[in-house]
């Protein structure tokens, strides 16, 4: 991996140091916690704004009936309990006394209003996850029943949706009224969102007076603003090279935690070459994932096992896992009918094409994979594309191989969306056209099972089968990273790196 190390050295030299600071803005508010973000929020209505930046802001302004805990289980939030009286019904029992920012009490009317909009065919928002909901019924002022069309044991994760006030309509996009720990002061797209503490928050007021979500698109400038102290905190929006350099400098605090983002190489099973499982496994053995984690991710990742992250309650560790073994890769290629034509000579066994994004980190990662495959006699052509083009090709099946990430994998139902034969685009995420009748049956049984132990066992069988078939080559799980000022306290990263922890962040004025 010497070439990869040299390439990364060049990247690291491009990191701007504290001594070459350009002009940056002064602190917006000496009391607020300033958080830098790469992108601007698009829409503050949780029923509409699905981009990451919008969801981060929504987490400060709204509450959800349930949230995701550190084992990626669904646990109550606004709901005191979620009951499951029959296979087609879920009942949410709502906390009493929760206040909206305008003083109104949250009741079943608000919950029903939120979710009825999401099953309304005329509503333009995040409706896709709710196509299986037949009706949302108010049982009493603090109880709501969700009636499903078909049994679906993973339904409760769809209740992770910010609750808007009854009748609030499209106003939530720019002037939201939620129940969250903060209320909106101002929203300037492509600049900043300013929120202030909501003192009547049902879990108690935040430990800081407010938060500013500041848009700083350039990676180097985000690092500069941290060094100058004009930004207090950045979560997952600092490149591994810059984090590594800051860690060596020792002037800023760094917190890490296991994440749920999954990086992989996808293999098109309709391709005549990649239909052969021995070829797919050979690619897996050829790739040095440990080197990618160490040198490209700077250690801020861990080698992946499968699509479900290790902290998930449904994760199955007892599955086939690739290790770096070029000799085994060569043996499998021989067995697949692709012998080396000239031993250690320059001729290749076969030629493949890998598509990736234009992101510098991904281009270097693709180059590392290219080198690894060359060592076992496979010539790999790399096609770097803007993400929109890459995504279009992924959906259309216009690729042999591509590399990308699944972001924020939380529920084991992701196994259905990625590997069930009915989930090819545009229905789901089965972009590699994986088909296995046995896996389909296991997934269907798991989706209908009520008992968590039974579901876990069935999902475990799915993970074992998929690992054996290798339609994807797992690369790494992302490590969540926060970089923040010495005086900032209370930073705690969840596996999904949500911003709800900000209400517990405070500033030590002695620094």
C-alpha cells in the first residue's frame, strides 16, 4: 500500500495549518453553541425535508413518538409505550403535558394530523414508508392506532417522525412549531439556522441557551474556523486527514463512536463475469480492507462484516468474512476459468470496470482497490462520476461494479430492501439484482414475526446466506467523529450521529 500512503501524504500536505489562516467570520453569539455543517437545510418540515442537513435541524425543533437507541432498537420518546394488540395494529400511548413552542399541548390530534398527511396521496413529502398504513385512528385524547394493510414487524421505526401541530400545514417548512428542546429564531438558507432554548421542554431545558447551525461548505474552511474558535463543534464533517492532523496537534478535543454507515463494493449479478460466485469471492479476498481503514480512513473506520452494523440487536457475527488473501483470490480465479496467461507477467486474467464518485477520498479508495486487483491479475478501469450520474447508473443497473455507502443503517428490514428479489429499482435498493428463493422466504418470515428472538434468528440466517453469496464486498463501517473546542462539554455521539445530544452540551467558561 505504499502508493496509497504516498497519495495520502500529498493530500495531508494540502491541509491548511493554523499559521495560514484566511479571513473567517467572528463568533455569531458568545453564548450559543456554533456547529458547522457542510450543507444547508432545505426544508424544516419533518414530513418533507429528507436531506441530512434538514433532518439534523429537525432533531432540535421536533420530537418523535419513538427514537433509536444505541443498539438500534426503537424506544419510546413522545410515546410512553407502543402496543401491538394484533398483527395489523400498533397503538401509541402519548405522554401528557408535552407543550408545543406556542404553548399548545400535544395530543392525539397532532399525532394523527402528522401521519394522516403522510398517507394522503395528495401530500408531497416522505410518504414512501407509509404505503402500508391503511388508517390512523384517534382512540382517545392521548392514544392513536395505526392500522396496517399487511403484517410488518419493523413498522415502529417509521414512527421516528417529527410531530407537527394540527393544522400547521406548510408553515413548518420555514416557521416550524415543534415540541423539541429548541425553537426557531431564524433560518437563512445557505447561511445558518439559529435556535434558542425552549424552557418548557418536557425533559427539562437544554444546558445551553441556543445553537447556531452554520453552513461552511469547504472542508478546509471548516477546519480553519475550528482552529480560530469561531466554530465550537463539527460532527462527521471534517475529513479523516484533517481530523488526524488536529489529533496530532492536540489543541482541540476529539470524540469518536461506532457508526452505522456502511461502505461497500457492489457487484452486478446480471453481468456474465460477476454471475460467477468464485469471481466475486476472489475480488473480496484481493481487496486489502485493513489498509484502506488504516491509511485512507486514518483509522476512523472498522472493517465491515455486512450491511447491519455490529451494535445492531439483529447483527449476526457468525458469518463468512473476507480477509486479505491474494493467493486465495488467484486460486478462485483459476477455478472460475480465468487462469493467469503468463504467470507473473504483464498479461491480465480479465478486465472489469468500477464506478465511483468524484470525491477525492473515493477516488483514492478506488485506486487502492485497482492496485489490489492488479496484483491478482485483474485489470480494473475506474470511472469517476458526479454523484447524481453515479446514482442514476446504480438505479438503472448500468455498471459492472460500483462503490458507495449506505448511510445510517438502523433497522434489519434493510436486509429486505437490499436483498429481497422484489426490491429491484425502483421498488427498493436491490441494485445488484440478487435473487435467492430461500433468502426471500427468510426475509418474509422475519418481516411478519412478532417475537424479536425469532426475528433475530431469521435475520441471522439471511446474513449468513448473503455473506456466502457475496453480491456485495463489505469495506468498512464509519467511525463517527466530533471535533470541538476545549471548553465544550457533554458531547456524546450515537451510532446514527443525530444532533439530539446538543441539548446536553455546555460551555466551560474557564477555558
